[in-house]
C-alpha cells in the first residue's frame, strides 16, 4: 500500500508541474501534443514528415524522449526544427518536470507547434500529463488490430489516433476496419487518421488538421 | 529518494520470490523462458507456432501476461496448451509473485517447457526476474534496426533474440544486418534467430534449439 501512496504523490507532483507547463504553452499561444506509441510505430518518421510539410506555415519545436541515445533528435534536427533530447536512462516514460527542464532550451515565443515525442511504450506514458493540449497515439498496422483492446488506457486518454504504415496492409493479417472499431469501442471520440510515412498517404489530412489546431490557438 | 528506496525494496522482494519460482522449476525439471517484446512484435504468434511444432515432443504450458483482455490466452488455448492468464489491469510488466500465483493453476510435473509471455513493453519488464532460465526478446523487423541501441536494458538482459516478420523485409527500410550488429554491440553473447511466423521461415531452427534446452534440463 505504501507504494501506491508514493505513486499517488508522484502523480500529484507531476500534475502540478504539468499545469504550469500548460500555462507556459498558453502564454506562448502554442499548440502542444504528446505523441505516444509502441517502439517502432513511427513517431519520429511522422514527425519528420510533419515538419517537412508544415515548413514555412507552422514553426515546429520538438522535445525528444528516449530511454537511450540521441538518434531521434539527430533525425529531427536534420529536418531543421529546434529540438531538445531528454534521455531517461532507463525511465519508461516522460514526466512533466523533465519536459519543464527541456523547455529552457527552446524559444517558445518562436514556436507554433510543440511536439513532445514520448518514450516508445504503450503502457506507462498513458498516466502522465506533461501539460499537452492532447495526446496523439500512433499505432502501426504491423502491431495488429487488437491493440486498442489490449492497451486501453492509452487509447482512452488520447484524443487522436494516427494509424501508420497503411502501405503494408496488403502483406499483413491486420484488419484496419476492426482496428478502428476496437479503438472507438474504447474511446468513441477518438479522431482517426490513416497514414503512411513511406508513401505519404494521408499526411496532408493530418497536417491540415494540425495547422487548424495551431490557427485556433493563435486566433 | 524515497521512491528509489521503495523501488529497491520492491525489487528485492520480487527477486526473493523469483528465486523460489526458479527452485520450483528446477524441482519439476522444466525449462522456463520469459518472452518479452514491444506490443505487436509477435510473441503470441511465435508461441502458437512453437506449440504446434513441438506437439508430441515437448509438453508446453503457458503463463500469459496482459494489461487487459484474455485474447492471447484464448489464442494459445486453441492450440491445445494449458494456459493461465494474468491480467495486470494497467500494470506495465509481470512480477514474480503474479507468476507464482499463476503456477497454482498449472501442472508443473506435466510440463517440459514453461513459456511466460510478458506484457508488451520493451522497457519495464527488463528489470524483473520471474524465475526464468532466460529472457527471450522478440523484435519485429517493422520496428526498425535501431531498437537494440534505444532500448538497451532488454537486449542486455536477454539471452536470445528472435527477429520476427522477416517476410516483410522487402517492404521495409530495416537493415537486418545492422539490427543484429546493434544487438551484438549491446550484448555480444546474444543468440539470434531470424523467423517469420507467417511463412514459417526459421521456426524449425528455433524449435530445435528449444527442444535441446528442454532435453538438457531433463537429462
């Protein structure tokens, strides 16, 4: 029981700092998303394609979370966006204080869209508010259509589902209709985009939607 | 700091019970593996194919760990193996006491190979000993060749790497040579199998190796 108490205190402290992050984002009039997924679902590829497509229209800054290495930050930096890498050294999720510390290295006043790429983990990041406007869960078709039922917290707490790697559907047993039905069974309000970062399919819709969210925050 | 202390106590208690599980497995002369991976890497598919191929030669029992649902236990049961489902209700990994409790529903004296399928999570299960002889990490080609570097603890603590979904390599940017080099950079002793649960490629080698481990324990 003591563990549960400690855990609750950790969450309370996290939520207080997340609220301060959210206040910072509101003052800077930026739209912040917390992008979550399993390892290898394609968060970084989606981010690369998003930065590329929004160039000249939306100023994107990035906080990269990884258990180890700065490989993802290097990838994102090569697309020209300001990026800060958080290495958790074994930690399985980002917490609000880590994000707060990372923000010191970014110019929020010059940011329209802040993308926080969480650690690849479909379980633990579900429970941690970082101050984002919404969580975006990326699920790749290769993971199978049952995943929303098996990892419900993430799909319940997210506002958007990006189904990635739709170009691989011909080679997979994945039923994308069932995948989306399963996701909506957990969270009927989930907004769904179907994309392929390899072929580019669906990315214009996703980017238009993001640009509209940014415009709404800055209006 | 108090969180770290509690965490250490949790791990100490876990390890004591894991040692008792290991003793039970030794007394039953069974070979126990703890199978870990990201969500959707194909742990359950590998298990189905393994049970099917070892039928009549090796008696397999299964402990299924999932955050939610008993979908995996249903799949495994349909292949004719005794199976117990542990639903963690949001918990991100299995712990030794959960496995100990599950063992009460299995006949260890009638088991040659015990497969413990962990929760789909490439981070947290790395740190928890369940009493297994070894951890087997399953990585699918769709997750990308950089994953051993980005999630090193799992690859360091595993003895075997099963690279799954090699049938999809023609459609992916994954370099399997780089994947295996990255895995061996983290853990030079890692035994590697390349398989496809869809085409059956590599599964005979994997099953022969498993059968040899079982024979060694029962010798």
